[in-house]
C-alpha cells in the first residue's frame, strides 16, 4: 500500500471521527438548557423509592451545577453512538465484498438496537430493582440521603455496562461466522465464559453481588442467543 493511499485512509478516518465529535457537541449544547429536567428524569428511579423525608444531597459546592451538566454530556455521548457506528460502516464498506455488505448492514443496525436495548433494560428494569433492594436492606437507624454525584456514577456504570453486554450476540456471531472460533468450541468453552461473565460483571458494575449477577446472567443468556443464531463458516 502506497503512502498516498495510507494518507487518504487516515484523512478519511479523521474526517469521519470529526463528524461524530461535531454531533456530540451539538447534542451537548442542545441539551444544556434542559439539564435540570433531564436530571429530574434520570433521578426518578431512586427518588420514587426513597422513604418519606429522604432526599438527594450534594456533598460538594459545585455538585448542584456540575452534576446535571455531566449528565447531559453523558447522554450526548450515548446518543452519538449510532452515528459513530454508521461512520464506521461507511469507512469500512468500500473494502467489503457485496456479500459482506449485505451481512454488515443488518449487523450495524442490530448493534445499535442491542446497545440501546441494554441501556433501556438497565435503566427501566435493573435500576429500580437494585435501588429497591438496597433501600429495603438498609437498617432502620440509617437515613437514606444519596449524593447526586455518587448516584449518577452508579447509574452511568450500570447503564453503560448493560449497553456493552447486550452486544454479546453480535460478538459471538462474528467470531463463528469469521471462522475464528467454531460453534462446537464456543459451546465447549461455556463454563469458562460463564466465569468470565461473572468477572466482567464484577469489573463493570458497582461493588455489590446483586448488580453483578444482574449483568452476568443476561450476558450468559445473550451468549446462548448468539450461539442459536450463528452458523459455522463454510
């Protein structure tokens, strides 16, 4: 490959990454006027479960101002992900065969759908269950008053972890379809992968067994779905 060809590929890659950054900036700026409303919505799963008389607190001077802004930036990043996937697809598509293009396009769409499915599952189902469990297990002598930064950090980690975990069927499909691994070998590795999912759950979720299992078990089930829809390379 000539230096001119390498340079053109790098310039195209730079151009596409800049497009993603521009959209991220647009989403961030557009969301700033609504930062308070967005924060109110995101904090709802915990606030609705907190005992009467309890409330969210800010332990740092700048937290009431910075926490909603950080939330807007995070959401802008999440909303930019489909555009990132699309730019990756457009960058790769010229080098793919027609048969590969026919496979890659649905794959990219599935990647986006699964990513947002994981985020939705974490926020609307897992978070309320986890918060309800934590509050129920708290001794009566403890008054529950969660710091807003700690709450957002908890939710960010959980939501992002589930968004990534829901890509497991795609990863399994790609490994088998590309010939890197066979369906039989993946089935044989199932016990080791379950241990790996538990380890990943420990790394990506907050340090409690409850939320770790809530991530590890769906990862295992999604792996099984990936095996079902996969076929060995012929």
